C-alpha cells in the first residue's frame, strides 16, 4: 500500500476503536477519507464535484444511542447539573443495557461507582454542566406592527427635513423626527431590560409582550406619558418613560440582575451611536441635506445621551440604582422602596435650580456628545427648532 492508503487504513482503525466497533468496517474507511484533507481520494471527490457535505453528515442516532443519552440526562439531573457533559455520557456507557461498552470499560478498570465519585468531587465536577443553558429565543422575540408607528414617524420627519421641500413644516417635521425617535428609543431601552432578564431566567417578560418592541406594552401613567412630555417641553431631557416589570426572583444571579438594569441605558447609547454615526464620520455636521435635518438629529442624539447619563445615576428609581441594588443589604433596598419617587423629584429639583449637581450632570452630557462629534451649536438650534 502507498503511504496515503496506509494513512486511511490506520485512521479508519482508530475511528473504529473510538466508536467502540469490534472491527474496522468500510464505513470507517470512508470516514477516514473524509477526515484526511491531504488524502488524494478526497481531492478526487472534490475534482469530480461530489457532494461532500452529504458524506460528512453524521449518521442518525440508533435506538441504543438514544437510550444512552436519556440515561446520561438522568444522571445529570440527579447530580443537580443543568447540562449533560461528556462525563455523564461516560457514566451512561457503564449501564448494563449498553453491555458492549460496559464490559469494555469494566475490563479496562473503570466502575460506575468510581466515575460517580469522580463526578461529585468538587475539583472534578464539570463547570459547564452546572451552568444553566441560555433559553431559546425562538418564538419569544418578535417585532410588533405597532413599533412601525414611531419608527415610521421618525423616518417621515427625517425625510421631510432632509429634502427641505417644505420649510413651512419644519416644526411638525421636527416633532415627528424627535418624538418618533424618542419613542423608538424607549422601546429599545425597555426591550433591552426584558431581553437580558429573559436570558437570565425570567420567562414572564415574553408572555407580557416585553420582547415585542410594542410601545403600548411599556406604559406607565406617570413615567411613560406625563413626565417625559413635561421634560421635553421645558428644555429637553430624554427621560425614558417606559416600564417593564421583571420577576427578579426568577433571574438566576445578582450579576444577571445588574446586567438587566444596565441593558436599558446601553440601548439608548447604542441608538445614539446608530443615528449619530454621520457626525462621527464627518467630524461634525455633514454638508449634504438640509441643515434643519442635522439640527433636529443632533437634538435627538443629545436627548439619548441625557437619557444615558440620567439612568446611570445610582438613585431609585433609575437603572443605575438597579445595577447596584442586588449587591446592597436588604435594609438599604427596603429603605429605597419606602422613599419611592422622592429621590427622583429631588434630583429634578436640583437640576432645575442649577448648582454643582446640575453642572456635573450637564458636563457629563456634553462630554459624551463631544465624543460623538455632535456640534453644541447644532444641538441648540435643534432644540429651538423643536421648541420655538
């Protein structure tokens, strides 16, 4: 035999041994050819346009193999593991209903009791098996047709301002762009909370419709309607007004709870970058399109940044407090619940009055908008354009 033929035979023998076959069969020779990329037989298959993917497709599991997987899953459950590991498969191979593998392993010196003891030892237990797998998103995440209303309003307002064809409609088009964009970002903000909570173990967010981007699912009488409109009208603070109710007990760890709170502001930041990329690329206001479009867009980016900075403040009921709350003592969390909306109202009073707190907040906002290369004068023009 040539060197290539010997390689195929030797590799086929190793495949047969690994699969527990008593003898090397023709199927093992074919498998060796498919797994040896430099083999001339595989190159010939490629030259002849043979469907290699069909040859590489794994053979279906037989009845005995299915029972073995069931036994491995049962062993994992009894040990409190959330996923089946190769060690559980090894344990199932020692079951008496898999006599061929059990006899071979026992002859080699392995017993079912020894592998169980090995699996329960702290240093040997598989870490991946103890970790809960992420849930499937199939059927859970969907886009509601209602989401097209604010997103469409933002697009219509943007196109109208960009073209400059109707200068008399600058105010209503600016309102469409800014308010439509703000509601769109609200949906993204609350979807971020729900999405991470779902991955963390809270399945209730899917049944509640929080994973649909439907703005009607994120409503709260005060936070969703009254306060956001008031703060937009008195000077322009992007207050994400949605509300999602998470089952924190269902979320697996404190780390996941913190991530779920952080996902909202991250959604605002991501949205600000997505709509503000022309400023980043152009190092300022682009020269194409009508200036009224860029001023309105700059103001919308500014609102997103205010929402990010505002939500990262670590006081209730902002997301910044939600990020640290899992790590606080139960006494502090109870106190925060008792305070209710008082910290929020106090903060807004300090922002309205001016002073160190107000300066710190607005300096943080302008620093981020400068980082995105959004001109400050363009933000002011957009604000006046939206609030004449």
